[in-house]
C-alpha cells in the first residue's frame, strides 16, 4: 500500500510515489516553494534532468 503523504528522510529527501505508482525521491528543500501554514496539499509536477536530478516543482491543483 502506498503512503497517503510523502515521507521525509533524515537525509533531507522526500520519498513518495507518482500517480502511476513509480517511486519518486526529491530534495525536501523543494517543498519550501509550495508549503503553506496548513502543510503541503495538492498535486504537483516535478521536473528532473535526464540524469535524474531535480529541477523544479509546479502546483497543478489543490
């Protein structure tokens, strides 16, 4: 069963799953751009380089 929310590891990385079930790992620092007083809610598009490095996060819906 997939977690209902992302899990932040002590390493500063967030471990979660994409809508199609793939495992996604990205830097927790990226969430600073989308966090509100109520936390992080919604769907987001994450952009990675061809080498798999995180580039950007964009909110798609709340």
